[in-house]
C-alpha cells in the first residue's frame, strides 16, 4: 500500500527515481487485480463447478432411489461412523445392519447396509439407497452440499489468484531492484577509480 500511495506522492518529487514510479504502478496494478480480477476468476470457477456438481447430483439421483429395508440383525464387528460429507451436509451417524429389501424388479435382496435410523433392532424398517439393479448404494449427493463444495472451490481459486498476483508483483519488483543495483555497480566501476582525485571533477 505504501508503494501505491507513492504514485501520487512521488509524481513531483525531485528525488524520485524512475524505478520508484514503476514499482508504485506495479503495486497499484497488482492491487486492482486482487480486488477485481481475482474475485471474478473465483466466481467464474465457482459457477462452473456448481453447474458440474448439480449435473452430477441429478445423475446420481436418477440412478439411485430410496427404498425400505427390514432389519434382520445388527452386523457384527461394525461400529458407528460419520456420514460422508462428500454427499451430505448433515453430520449424522450410521449403523451397519443385515437387512432384506426388494429390488426395483421385485426380487428379494439381502445384505449388509448402513442406516441413520436409531431403530436398528430385528424387524425395524429403515430407509436405504439402492442402484437401478437393487444393490446397496451410497446416498446421492444433495444440492446444498454440491453448492457448498462449489463455493469453497471458487474461494480457493480466488486465494490462489491473489497469491499468484502477489508473487508476480514481487518477482517484477525483484527484477527492477536487481537491475537498479547492476546499473549502480556499473556507474561506480566507472567513477570509483577517480573518486576524490584532484581535477577529475568529482
């Protein structure tokens, strides 16, 4: 920010160097890019990600459906675990049970499934998700979770853009400072040997 204010402060300063003005303009351009371009890039990325995820949500919901299963017994050697945050924004616990249910074609199926129901005793009815062939499947991603992932993706891209802009600014300034020192060394190599000698004009 100090370099940005230098665009105005140094415009009539007799001690102003050309590189000072250039550094100030580089900082100003970088700031404008951070405030305008980076959020725009993040918004575009978030929107595209949200569109893609919403299509995935619709595809998953078309290929999976909820059905009712009857619990036969609790599955042995299994424990409660948290719901996968990739498909649901709700933080619930699931329990593995052995149950039977009917496939979409009407055939009986049996296997180990997971449920969020607190009633997991024998004979209890629980809701499960299956694919089109009646096999147990994960719960499809819901729209709010997809939107949350898209927002996080857009925010991450924005931060990445800000970092790249700042990195580019620092690289440009480093090259400018390095060039300044090179020019100083060259000038000193010419004037240094005669520094302080009578009649040399120093």
